[in-house]
C-alpha cells in the first residue's frame, strides 16, 4: 500500500542546473487541459507496472491497475497535485507532472523519476 503513496510523492520544486532547461512542470493551464478529467496511463520506474490515474474536476481521484483506490485531490503548484487515498493511511501524498526530454513524467520529492506517462485520453 505504501507503494502507491510513494508513487505520488513528488517534488514541489526542481533544483536549478543544466537539467532545468530540459524539465518544466506543466503550467496551470496545461495541467487543467492535459490532466484534469482525463485518464493518465503511466509506467512505474521501479517495477514497470502500469496504472491509470484519473483526477476529476470535482476533486475525485481514481487509480486502477495492480492496485485500485479512490480518494480526493487538489492542485498544488505548477503541474502538481496532492491526493488522499481511501485505502492509504491518512497522509496526503503530492506529485508533479513534468515535461522531461519530450516526455511527460512524474517525479519524486527528490526529483528522481517515479513514472513515465504512456498516454493521456
């Protein structure tokens, strides 16, 4: 169960340096048009498992795949959001969608890759 919590724990900011030019969090407008009310299919970096995440405009979050859960979410900065899952301990987990080298990714709090987005429908 802690896997999913860490799945969505992501940096609220990215350090400066040469990688910054290659990385950019989604803007508020991009996040709204690209992620909200869409199905985000992603592959987890550690184990290669695929999940589908839905962040509904009304604040409902759903994840499906090897693990299934529902919860609530809110926006947290550029490209970011925080989720409280029903099956997880009551600790809010935050994440950030970042454009990295032409792909949409999700990063951990330390800035390392957590998941790569396969598709958004």
